[in-house]
């Protein structure tokens, strides 16, 4: 028995530190002529890349992070400073112990799959494992929207689930928050609007937090959830 315990503690799983400073693998801002940037805009499958002369902007709600724009550009800077999505900078997120101490309350989340391919849902499932350990931040998933502070929506909104999403939102107590998780829910350009698809979550209910990616990493989801918890506290003052 003692040998088993010794083995467990020796090889225990280390919880991942959640950071908002970006990854060392980020290749920095795209640099080049208007022709280079134009090629990036043309090749973007989600219409997230927009150019204006020698300047460009990326709509991270739509971005799939596929890297096609990077491959289309010839000249890149290798500094990864100041390249985080604007929505993260705007939330002024404080993570880990600082935000946990500041919140002083929990965040209850109801997940709504509005028509996803399940990639975001698989990544979301990892939030409760020992690596990410979402519960250490006081965030929990609940079964009913009546018990939820926030609904976390994945997938582009299908017309079959449009009414269900509206009803879920209306069943939540005030103040209520909505998170659009992943490129389909946030931007809606992955499938567009068709006879079967409404599009982005914002077409159906108001959205407070956007999480980019196709799919977003669990650590990115945690940053968004902590930002939502902070926003909830401000609304309850």
C-alpha cells in the first residue's frame, strides 16, 4: 500500500499554469506590401483577415487559426509581443490566485451545443481533468439554465436549435452572461447562413465573451471563463 502511495506522489500530474502572455510559438505580426496582405485576405477561409493598404486587421471571432495567412505572407517578424487578440486585452484578465481572491464567489456554467462538430466540446471536456482542473478557480458546470450565471455556447447555431438557445437564455436569472466558444459560435463564417443554419450566436442572443479558435485550447477557455466571472461580479455591484 505504501509503495502504491509513493508511486502516486512521485509521478503525480502537475496542473498547468494558465497564462495570458501568449505562446513562444507565435510568429508575430505579418509584415509586407499591400500585395502580400491582399494575398492573406484572399486566402482566408473565414473572411477574418481585412486589409487597408499596408495595414491589416484580424477579426478573432471568425479566425480559425489555420495559419493560411501566415503561409501566404513572405516576410514575418519574429517578435510575439502585442499580438494577443484585442478581446483578451480589453477584459484586463487577472488569473489564478489574484482573480480567485477578487471574485469571492463561484461561476455556474450551462453548456449549450447549438450545432457543433464536437471539437470544442471535446476540448471543453478536458477542463475538468487533473491537468486543467477548472474547479480550482471556483467554476462549475450545472445541469439547468435556472442555476447558471453563464451559458457557454459551442457550434454554429442551427435553425433546429435556435429556439432552444433562446429558451435557455430566457430561463437564466439576471444578471446573465453568454459566451460564444469557438470560431463557429463567435464568428459564424465557417458555415455561413443557409436554410439549415442561422450563424453566429450573436444572431440569436446577446454575447458578452468571445473565445476564438477552431477549436480553442482548454487554457483559452479558462481565461474566458475567468473574465466572465469578473464581469459577473461587476454587474452584481
